[in-house]
C-alpha cells in the first residue's frame, strides 16, 4: 500500500510544480506542454521527440539537433482551460487518495487543485486556437492530441474537488451542473472524460438527468448496441488502441455497476459488470493470447516502446544516425530487450488478428493512457470478487535486468527477510497487503460463469484471470492499482 501511495504522491508533486504565480503581476501560469515532437531547424520542419529512439536518461545528450525540451505555458492571455482543468482534477483525485496517510500533503493538493480550477474557469479557451497558440510545439500537439472542448474537463474538475472536499462544495456542485448542461457522454478517453464525470456527478447528486445520460452511454456498449464487437468479444470502438477504449468502458462499467447496486437495480448492475468482465478476460487471454507484456500466454514481445527496446544498459546503436535507428527500431526482428511488465498494447484488428512487430504501432504501441483505466479495471475486479480470490504477486523471478553485463549491480536493492512483494521471501500470514477503508466489505461473490460467457467464444471462471497482483487501494469508488504482473490462479 505504501508503495502505491508513494507513486500517487510522486505524480501529484510533479503536478503541483506546474502552476506558479508571478510575484510582481500576480498573474498565474501553467506549464501546458513540455517538449515538442518537431521543430523548425534551418527553415525546415524536423522531427525531434519522434526521431529519438533511446532511453529517457540520455535524451539531452542524443536528442536530434541537440535540442532540449522547452516549456509552453498557459496564461490569462493564452488560456488552455482543457489542460488546466485536467490538472486540477488530477490533483483533487490525488488529494482524496492521499488524505488518510498524508493529510498535510493532501490538503496542499486540494488547495492547488482549487487554485488551478479558478485559473481554468476564469480564462476560458483552448490550445486548439491556432491564432492564440501559433508556436510549432502547440501546432504538432494539436495534430496528435486534438481537444474536443473543455466542458468535460471543467465538469471533471468540479466533481473531483467536490468529492475531495466532502462538505462545503455547493458552489462546485452548482458549477458542475452548469458544465453538464449540453454535454452528453460518448467515448471515455483522454479526449473525452464526460462519462466518468457524469458518474461522479451522479454519486454526488443523483438525478434522473444524469442517470439517463449514463444509461444511454452504456446502452451503446451492451449487446444490441451500435458499438461493434470482434468475433471473440472485444468492444471495438476504434482501430488505434482498441483495447484502451474497451478497458476504459469496462472500468466505468464496474464503477457504475456498484452505483446501480446501491440504487437497487440488480439486473442493470449485472449487465454492465458482465460486459466489464468479458473485456477484462479478453485482455488477459480468453481470446487465445494475452495482450499484456510479461503476463499469460503469447504475450507481446515487440511493443512499440523505445526505451524497452533501447534501454540505458543495452542500446547497441547509441550515437548512430537517427534514420538508421528508426529503421532498426521499426524493422528489426529483435524482440524488445527489456520486458515492460504490465504494459497493455494497442490491440487487434477487427478480426482479432495481431502482428507482433514495432512497425505496426497502431496495434503494438503502449502508452500511459492505455494502461490507466486497465489498471482501474483490474483493481475494480479485485474489489468486486474480494481480495482473497487473488493470489499475491511478487517481483521474484521477473527478469528486471540485474543480470545484464552493463547493469550497475551495486545499485540493486536488497529486500529484507519476509518481503514477499519485492523479493522471494514467504509472506507472513498476518502481512496486510490490501487497504480497505472503514466500513467497507468486498462482496467476494462475483458473477456466475454463465453471466461471463454472454457473447463470448470461451471463458474461464469469471474474474479468475486477474492480472498480476499488487498493492490495491480502494477509496469508495476510486480505484488506484499498482500493477505487478505475477501468476494466475
């Protein structure tokens, strides 16, 4: 648990430093973008981040054209409400998670979340405005990560702040309802957070309107809805990163199922949970292969991930021309030299086929947003079926690189006797690996196997193929899960 919270705090500390206030003018500014995928060099547009194929530790040494990563700011004159509200929402969520163990730091996160939210809502605008954001860094960012608007981010920021405050959040709830008007949940992704925001809004202030919007969203995902499925059962919203969208929807299905159960709608809860279990089982291997690096049968050996192919301790083409490294990275048959345990690849074609090579990055790419809701889905399944149904995992036996001839063995950590999480020691029977808030009891019952087989080719006992294992924190509807790929049971 402590290690999971450490990583939440680490990320929150980074976000805290993004917003500063000018001591002279009193104006705030937020780092909206750090680095650039391309830049103008000698009058020509040149790839920068996309043309670097080494580990992050050596970026400043070997980045093309020796260009460091610049910072691009959001200000009152250059407002990027979407980015600012997203940052605010993340800090508020972190505050909620960290409050039981570090209330002082949690309060700091919440205060900064409210400050950044005020900055975001006072200065409305988006980086999609080419006139206000003409710089090349913003231009390429718009091309790769276009914003669909800022109403969903402002709504998400309001409901997370309200959730973290507990009491005295009437103004935020009123504002949340304002941003919810005219917004309709569609996909759940980095570009559109409205489905998650509506569920959180409904938890704070149940209404027929929010219930109807959420029900409509899930109706598109359940059997009979317009979203297609592969022959083996994967929800197929989009080709690029198909597993990401399926896991996002499945995670929300587990969260919404809990809300429906509280409201007495057992059948509605069963339907969305069945969908969620199906998607989780597909990812973990029920379709004939695992889509998680280092886990299960037939897991991907060549994900599109630069630093697990060219790691700091094993980068054969260090210093060679970028074009040569590009050719090697995309077309070499060499599997990635470092196992990126727990990474979720993009996913299959609509016919469930998959080619395990880095050149097909639409399918083999791994990203943070691919794993984000996937972790939440795994955690939600553990929560639902009960921690006792999941075998404890360990780093013991994983190939972590310490035996490589270039590894700095003097830096290898030494774990104490009885550390069954990092080392190979036996877990003491009374060792508490799972945190549950006061008053919470997991159901430990789950769905029947028949439920989980709906619209599926094959399945194992529902929920029994939970990835990895790890320290899992349950905070009343907020699932934070640090993935440790280990064994099935």
